[in-house]
C-alpha cells in the first residue's frame, strides 16, 4: 500500500507571492523521490512539474499547483481524493482565483466509482493539484514581476497579455 499527499500552491500574501508546490494542507508529509517510488511500487512517474498559469493573478501571484503523471506497470487498485475540483481557491483584496485541482485518465481506464478503481498495466492517471489565489488587483503587479513570471514559466505570454495587458 502506498499513500501520497501531493502539495499545491500556497496563497499570495499582502507583501509577496505565494509559494509554488508546497504542502499547505498537511504537516509532516514528504516529497517522495520518483526513484524511491519506482523501486518499491509497480508505478512509473512520467511527469512531475509545476502547473503553468495555476497561481491566481494579482499584485502578488498565488503559488502554482503540481502535476504528477503515473503509469501502472502491473495491475493496481487506486483511490483518488483530489481537493478543489469544484471551486477554485479564491483571491484576496482584488486578487484572482487560482487553478482548480483535477485528474485525468489515459485511454482505456474504466470509470472509477466513488474515487476507487483499477489501473491495468500501461494505463495512465494524471493528478493536478490546485494553485492558490492572488492578492491585490492584477493591474498593480510590477512590470518586472510579470516579465519574471513569463521567463520562469509561471505564466505564459498569452496570459500575461490577457490578464495584465502586457506584451512579453
């Protein structure tokens, strides 16, 4: 049996951006290395990354969520509990909401009942955790912070233009 809690974004604060990919909902949890997971369990971690555009825009940007994509190497029973599927993490003081959590199954995966199901060898599940809300009106974000966000891939060019009105 393997239990994993996956971090997400922490909310922006009045004076600074939120943190990306951190555990804010539980304490004493770890970031299990892919190599350890793959040695002990019949799973391959295909992707492990921060989710672009998942932190809520604002004077200070919310933290980004995490994407993990797993492939079953043998039959596995799986239970998924994902938070923020139906409501996005809200922003404060004019900041916008962060991205919602979600999960997606690859081709051929039978529908899960109440979060429980089976993955057969070669089947894939993608888990995306929520980003977090921004703080303050997006129009007040410093231009150098917007350019840094694009350079560091926190947001893409289209989002920088749509939200902040900046061509990058």
